[in-house]
C-alpha cells in the first residue's frame, strides 16, 4: 500500500511477465496508470491494451483481469 485513507487508496505494484491477476472492486472506481511495461486488462468482454503512461478506468463492481506481457509497473488508484 502506498497511500490510504477513508476516501481513497493508491497502490504501487510491480508484476512479472506472465502474471495474470483477477480483481473485482465492489465499491470504488479503479484507475490503472501504467508506468512501464506492457499489459492488457480484460473486463465486460473487452480486452484493453494498457501502454506506458496510459490511464484506464474500471467501473465499480466489474471483474477485471490483468495479463502482463512485459514486466509491468503501475499505480492502482481506488476512489
């Protein structure tokens, strides 16, 4: 955990190549900001590439899967 209070969380993560993680954020909207690496995020039957320095919004209550193709460093912000 990087920062946290009652209104938000900011998490800094590094994921290795080949990592696949499934998440569902029930209450908060999530934002992924890709700092480096290459990955996709799948949700609601869509696959979104997330390039370096791009931001992707995941609505509350939506299951999403992160698939890392190249060592991936990102910030995960939950509001």
